[in-house]
C-alpha cells in the first residue's frame, strides 16, 4: 500500500465510487485507488470474505449426530433436532448447512481482519460527499 499524490488520472474510489478529484492523500494497492484507509480496508476485507466463503462452501464436511444438549445451528439458530445432515467443526460447533459453517468462519475471519486493520490505523472514516 502506498500513498500517492498525483490524481490526474484518477476518477473515483475503487470501493465507494466517490470522486477523487479533490482528495489528498489517495491510497493505492495494485491498480486500484481509494479515497481513505477505511475504503481500502473495506475493499480488502470484502475480497477476503468472498474468497473464504467460496473455499468453505467447497469443503467436504462430515455429517454428524447431534448431541443431546445441542438443538440449534451455531450460525442461524435453526432447530437441528429434525435435520439431516448436520455438520460440525473441530470446536464442536454445529451447523445446519455448509453455507452456515462458511458464514460462521468468514464472519469470524472478517472481524479479526477488521480489528487488525483498525489496530494499525486503517480506521480513518471515509470523508462525506460535499
């Protein structure tokens, strides 16, 4: 990530689509330009989130038997007592579908990544449009 000053070829933020005409500094990664660290962080997180979701949905998860003290999906809280298949992870969380296990892990990863970016100073608020 680098901070660039020349905005002559920039038109809008790659994330929020705000005009970059009078924005300084502008943040850049690869060939993409952003109006703030916050927009850059959100863009990176959303791409990571989509990649993780696709990866988890593609996993072969094991069908398990529901323990007597568990009756709800960890993610959506759907009743699991009459569902089959039921999925479990290595932490004994139970899920009604592969989508729910993907959502659970991608949300956790999203929050961890967001916290890390905020810790390094990428929590600057996007400037409001005039």
